[in-house]
C-alpha cells in the first residue's frame, strides 16, 4: 500500500495557511459576498483560501490534479486534490462558527478513484480532524498531539442519534416520508449541518447522518475520515465512497437500516 503520510503533512500545512486566511476575514464588517449562478453565496475568503491552497499545491505537487469548489478542475495527473475552501459559507458570512476547510487527496485504486487522505479544519471551533487510508482517523491540535477516533457501537435505530442539514432536498427527491419516519424512530435528531455531523459520526458522538445532494468537494475528506474511524460512508444507493452526489454515513452497524429509510419505499 502506498504511503501517503507526506501528503497528510502537506495537508496540515495547507490547512494552517487557509485557517489564517479565513479567520483573518471571519466577521469582518467589509467582507465581500457574491451570489454564484446556483444561488449559493461565495465570499472573498472562499476564493482567497482556494487560491492559496492551489498555489501551494502547484509548488509542492506539480504533477497532481486539483479540483476545487470555486475554480474547478486543473491538471490531469492520476492523483487529484479535492478542496472545499469554506464548507459552510452561509454560516461563515453570518458569523456562525460552524464552517471548515476540507482537503482531500484522491488516488486510483481497484474501485476507481477514492480518497486516501482527508483533513477537515474548523478554526473558529478550534477543531481539526484527519485520516490516511489504512492508518486510522484522528483529531487534535497537530499531528503530534492527537487522539484516535472510533465510531459508536450503537446497533438499534431506537437508540441512535441522527444528524441532517435540512428538509428541502429530501422533499424534492421524494424521500421525505422515509426521512420523517427515521426521525420518529430514532432516539435523537439534530440539524448540525455541513461537515460537522460526519466528524461526530467518526468521533462516536453521533451514530448516523445523511444529505440528499452534495458535490465531491463536500464529501471526499469526510469519507476517508469516517471510514478510517471504523464507520461506513456511501451514497444513498449504497455505493461506497464520495462520488454519488449524496451521502449517508454511519457507524456501520446501522447503515443498511439508514439506507432503507432514505430510499423511496
């Protein structure tokens, strides 16, 4: 198995620089915010953070391709870095501290391109999470000050905590009835949103989460972290990985039941 720990160290360096950039503009009164064609907001901080990461990758990994939310795809190497400079931009522009920079490295394997390194850095929360394929998932202040993460062992829906982002997408896809049944049958629901539920699944404080519509940059880093913590990350169709346009994550024990609720019945 290839060793990706040098790439993980690079991801931490990239995240440190991005954190400094994004925190420097967080809650700034003169923060410039535009609306993208899909009617979602983008701030000057999103663009600056992605530009910074791309510039660093061109120097440190010139042969690798890059895909980012704000500036699309460049390069054609077999390895590809996937970047969401600010996951949770709506929170960011309103001064809510739940947002993060997501950095992943995807590499070709037997089942196609899959994330092999993932890092999620939420500087306004003072939290960071990361994983390398085959080496476990960790959270902490740095590589040298970290705690290994493991998913929960909850095995019954009636005992499980379920996290989600919103109701709108489930209704648009004809999945709302199953979603509501799940919220009634599980022990607890909370709408944490964005990257955070996946990190809590990896930590074992939430047992399952799902979103009906996502892009690759929303999922790549989360997927490898959840999997390396012992959990499961698939599309709603049950296919492993972050490439299906939506996501379901769990401690693994609840995954089949989770998918059963969220697919039309």
